[in-house]
């Protein structure tokens, strides 16, 4: 996966499961390799809501490998996506995003548009339609 540089020219927000910043109206998330739990997902939803002022935004997420969350956490993750996000572009090594999609959305499809990419230029282009 491409190297991600956390910007130094804008505010950066550090959460338990990811680091966030904004680029041209898109929320960018750099995942951390921690196990997702109902508690840290709930806290992350609140953090993102604070960052966005409660507005739904397109999300560009750089995925990293992390332990598979339990069923309750996967369910909460899927349910909370549309609360904060209009669309989600995932950037990862080939196969990782698909694995995560299969785990989180095994029972029903994603409630928002989700697409997987291997580079952020294409991902940002795709997300612009949701601004």
C-alpha cells in the first residue's frame, strides 16, 4: 500500500481507532491496527460527528490489518456508517478491503456507496461526486 503522510498544514485529530483530517471537503482516515469493539466504535462515531458538525461527509479510509471484530461490533459498524458518511472509499492492499467488506456486510449490503481502491487519486476522484 502507498505510504500515507499525515499532513502538517491542517488540523489532525487522533482517535482510538484512526487518525483524521480533511482534504477538500473529504474526511480522510488513517486506520490503526487495533481491535474494533462496540466501545471504541461508539466513541469513534461520536468523534467523527464532532469533527463534521453532525454533517454526513464522504470518507477516504486507509485500511490496515487489524483483528476481526466480534458480531456486535460488526453490526454496529454497518449500522453507524450512514449516520456520519455519504460514501466511503477504502484504500488498501489488494484483497484487504474485500475481506473487510465481506466481514462487515456479510448479512446485508452496505447502506452507503462503498468502493475499494489501491491508490488515493482514483478514490478522491470517485468521492468528489458525493461532496
